[in-house]
C-alpha cells in the first residue's frame, strides 16, 4: 500500500550556524536530506510537546487520566507509562472513574 503525504505549507526559520551544521551532520549520518530530517524532528517534537502538555493538565487536575490519554493521542497504558517515566504520581478518584466511564461511553 502506497501512502502519499501532501505537503501544504512551506515554513522558513532562522537557525544558528551550529544548529544548521549539526542538522547537516545528522542528515548525512542518516542518509537523509536536511528537509526530511527537519520534518522528522518536528513531528517527533510536536508529538512529545503535546504529550507533555496533557501530562501537565492531568497533574494539575484539569483533565482525567482517560481524557489526557485521548487528547494526547495515546492509549491509557501509554499515558500511564509516560506518567511513570516523568515520575508523575497517578491521581485517580471515584470522581475520575465516573468521568472516564462517561468519556468511554461517548467515544
């Protein structure tokens, strides 16, 4: 199966010479062109930033465990692993269970 990804926008940015040099070096090591490497790094970085955002919301008690997982694009177990790796304690009450059950019914 062939998947075609259509690029829709061009983004330009300014980088320090050192960052550009490191990008070029890594692109050469991975046998990729600079643009492909930057896209890959951005995709990974955006995903990680999104996960961190919803971990913070969960930690602050603004979203339930289930909702944080769903919004972050993770399974419940993946979110629990992310919480564990960041040493964030799971806070789960009876109210959270009710919210999660309701969210599960809506999904």
